[in-house]
């Protein structure tokens, strides 16, 4: 049997051609392709401004800076997320405060956020976990009343919708990832989006060492003007090589989402008939892109989560444990005693796993994944007999 990977990016001849054109142009650093990628991404995500960055983590860092978050502030984040979500507030001297999540979606809610906000809370980072859209409106109502900035970690969210609009459009500022595990990839890379022109302008400066004149502007002048560095900046630039790939990928997005939702529907149809397994699904307020297709291996299933992973591995299927709980990591031991209880986060971290899902996954390979789950279900019946 051939191995079935958990994820594989969809890359082809169009990306090769786009890279070739950039190389032949002689301009491979941040330049005109980055500017075009930003413009097209902003249009597709229904926002006014997009700022390309080196990663989603760097976009989160810049988002916190331009939003004025700093030393002594508290930032509410889900623990149920990749650790970068919780790391970012520490970069500006703020304290991450962990909120629990909803059992069905894996996302924070207005209720879980309200349970941990304090007078020191200056921002909330909401996450569209696995591409499942956050229910933003109730969180927005809470944060507007308390004058709290909403930063959306939309790392997994390209192609997901909330209330008929792209996720991220309703946040004050959002950060996106183009890591190979995401629907859109540039190898590495990220994007910051916002409707706040001042924030976008400052983020654009900060990503390039806070230079008053960008490298692209200086290149276009025969006599370059001297640059000024008014504040401490960072090297968070994206290259034109990456942006050229991103432009092609952005054009593929509707087809990527269509195919992933088709595959997700096949998974869901089989899993619905297996007692003890629950599959992620669209919430009432939006549609997911199924960046990750995760299932909940419930306590009444014969095999625990590790047993299911082992059974899949025997069938040459590469699955993954579900989303981590950042609050359990040694890096956050300093705040361990200050954390509120996070029972749902800990349950989901211990009981969920991610099944293979990518554009080129064949129905035959998907059937092998599902057949393995059905066999595991039959083992449950034998053990109960």
C-alpha cells in the first residue's frame, strides 16, 4: 500500500511558471509581486488593506504592536491553538490569558471570553480553528462594550465564511498563514489585513526595519532618497518569489475549497454512522474550508484516540493528534497557577485527531481511511459482545 499523507499542498505548472518569471525579472525580494498579492488578497477577503509578512506569527506580532498592546496588558487567547497564538502577546510584553472553547467548533465564544476578561484586557485573539469560523458577532458585542481590540488569527481561515463574508473581514485586524499545511501556500509567509489605514501603514513600515522609504521605492529611483528609521522595526518581509506563488494559489482558492468540502462530505457521511465518533461540521453562522478534518474519538468508542491513530498507521494512513493545548506546555509554566479551568480544551486535545484531507486525495485513498475507521467500529462491537 502507498502511504496516505495527512496533508499535501496543491502546486503545479502555473506556480513553476510564475517563479520562473520572477527569477528572469531579476527582482526576487519584496517588490511588485508582493504589492499585487496584497491588493488581490485584500479584494478577495473584503478588506481595505493587506500587508504581506514573513509568517502568520510575524503578522500577529505586528497586529499587536499597531493596536497599541504592550507591557502589562492582558490578551485573551484560546489555549486550543498552535502555540504561536499564545506566543505573540509575549513578544510585546503582554500576558496571554487562556479562554476555553466550544466543544462542537473548537473555537472561543463570547461566553468563554467573558469568563476571563479583566480590567487589564486590551485585546482578544480569536481563532478560526481548522477553518471553522468563529461566531464573531457576540464576541464583537462584548469587546466593543469593553473597548477591547479583536484580532482574528485566521491562519487556517482562507476560504471560510462568516455570515456570507470571508472570515477576518469583521475583525479589527486579522493575521493569515501561507504555511504548506494551509489551503494557500507560499512555502512560508503570512498576511495582515485591516480596514484601519494607519495600522496598515505602520505595519508596512515595521515589517521592513521601519524604513521611511521602502526598498521597492528606492529601487525605482535613480537617485535614492535617504531613509529614516523613526522606531525599532523588524525584518518581516515577504519575497516576490513567495508572492508570485501566492497569486497563483489565490486564484485556485475557490476550487480548493470546493474539493475539500466534497471530500469532507464523504467523510462525514460515513462517520455519522459510526457510534462513538463525531466529525467537525459547519456551524450555523458560516461555512468552513475544512483546512483540517478532525474527529472526536469519544469515551464510548472501543479504541481511544491513540488506538485509532495506531490502526490508521497500520493501514499506511498518516493522521495526526488534534490541536494542542498551549497552556500545558512548559513555555507557559509561569502562568499555570493563574489559568482558569479549561475542561473543553483539555478534552478536545486528548480526544481529537486529524484525518487526511487535501486537494489531490482520491476517493479510493479516502475509502481506505474510512474503511479503517469502520473496522475499528466493528472491533467495538466484538468487544461488547
